C-alpha cells in the first residue's frame, strides 16, 4: 500500500512544497547558469524509469554544451567540461533541484533508486532489471554511499570499467536493500541523512 498510495501522496505534497519554498533559489540559479556560460539553463537527459521506460530527467546545466558526447561519467572535481557555476551547484547538489518537477509529474519519487542512462541499464542482469519495478528517486542509499563518486572515479585507471564492474553493482545491491525495506520511516531517514551529507560537504 505504501509504495502505491502513501508514497505517491508524500511525493506530490513534498515536491509541491519544495518548489514553492525554493522557487526564488531556483530562479537565481537559472540566472547564474544563463549569465555565466553559453547554452540552455536546463540539461535534459534521457534516463530509464519505472517499468523500463525512458523519461526526460531535468538538471540545471553544469557543463559546457555537448559535454556528454565526451563521456557519460564525470571524473573528479576538475573535469574541464564543468563550468565554474556548475562546480558550486554540483558540490551543493543544487543542480538536482529541477527534478522536483520530475517528482511532481510522476517520473520520479523523492526516495528511490537513482535512474540510470540506457547505456548502463543494458549491462543489468535479468535479476537486476527488477530494480525498474519501482519509481526512481532523487536520493537513495546508493547516493549516500557514493556522494563523492566522481572523486573515486578520478583515482581509477579505467573509470568506465570500475563503474560497471564495481560501483554500479554495489549501487544495485543497495537499491534492492531499499526496495525490500521500503516504508515512510525509511524514506524520512534517507531524506534526513541526505540533507546532513549536503550540509557537511559545504562546511
């Protein structure tokens, strides 16, 4: 019952509230992105969502236009594709704020497995594909465990291989831990831990 009714109700109320409260902040970010680098305010990327269906996920643009053509992974904080404003947005996770609209639309949930791009989903086993039976989220256990993923990848000789063979596998394991223990209480704990992680990263 939680996953289908209460969880969706919580998503709608929390995303609407957050959008209303944070709208001045999002407007300011939009202006900064537009004034400090060439290109659109938003970066729209196709991700794989509920029932293995693709959807357009929104972020504030933090990289130069067409940067994703040079690789899907961001490696290290000094990736030359990241803009000056983008570095701040990524550190504070404020680049993810437009996903509040994804949540309101029903593409995403506040808490749930982070949505992957199709390229990496193609590496999932039949068992791992079951992670797509729940709505993807803005934050989850894997996001907490790998909040500094780009720094970790910067130390790897082959970031792509490390991601597919190690990091992605561990993320999926954490995703299933969440799915097997989904509850409003679990979601509230993950949201609280996420906010604390973000605050701590800024200090």
